[in-house]
C-alpha cells in the first residue's frame, strides 16, 4: 500500500515537471523555461553559471523563478577585480532578476580538511 502511494506521488510529480538530464542545455532554452515556471532546480557542479551566464540571467527582468541550486559552492560570492565592494554571484543574480528566493549549498570540503573534529 505505502509503495503504491509512493509511486503515485512520483508519477504526479513527473507530470508536473520538465527537465533536462544527461545533456548540455542551451542558455536561451533555460531562460525561456525559467520565464514560464515558478521553480528552477539545478543539480550539478557549481551554480549552473556555465549554462546560464550571470549577465544573461539578469535579462530575466523580474521573471526569474525561485531557485534551488544544488551544487558545490553554489552560494559563493566573488569580489570584482575593480572593487572591494559589490560582490557578485548566482544568488545575487537570481534575486536581482526577480527571483522570490534562492537556496544554495556552500562549499564542500574534501581531502585533509574533511577529517572529523
């Protein structure tokens, strides 16, 4: 019974979502999809900037969905070379593009730094 209910929920979620898996998405397709959906979920390396560059993200102009970025350091902010202020990164781009929220992962450590405390 519980297994059947789980399958029904999974099937209903699949019918409500669209996605790309196993291939490199085109930036213009991702932007068009973002404009027509309420939620964007990215699972991969980093924050997905390699697929949707931040300057292009800012063109969403208030039509950016809420975002869940599941990638190492997807919440990382960088300081521009010419300024000690005004950091930039995916989080700021999503929010400045009208996103209602952005949830990210911070850095994950490997190697010697990953030893237990």
